[in-house]
């Protein structure tokens, strides 16, 4: 005969392991983000995830997107205003 040894309800262990994996990823990211208590801009991962630094947009794609939307008034007038009503004029 064959004997199978393993967890009876494997699906019930998935959320626990997913939480462990997520928390490990966050801890590793934070360890890369800060070096000796200071923001680490030498490492590629923190540098590429940084959007703003000291009040300025530093991420190239975000900066490009913001400059494109600000330079094209036609795009701005087609977006709804903050109240969700009529488009901005």
C-alpha cells in the first residue's frame, strides 16, 4: 500500500504563509530603504520606488506624466472636477 504523509487541509495554511511572505518582503524592503537610519538612495530598489524627495517629484515617469498633463490643457478640461460633476472649463 501507499502511505501519504502531509497536511490534511493544505488550503487552510495558505493565508498564514502568504502573510509570512508579505511581512518578509516588507521587512526586506524597509531594510533596503534605510541604511544606518538614513534614506538609502544608493540602492536601485529604493531609488526606483521613490516618487518624491524633499518636496520634489524625483521619479522619471511620474515627472514626465505630470509635465505632460500640465502642458496639455485639452486633457485637463476633459477630466471631471473634484465634485464629480461637469468637466472643468
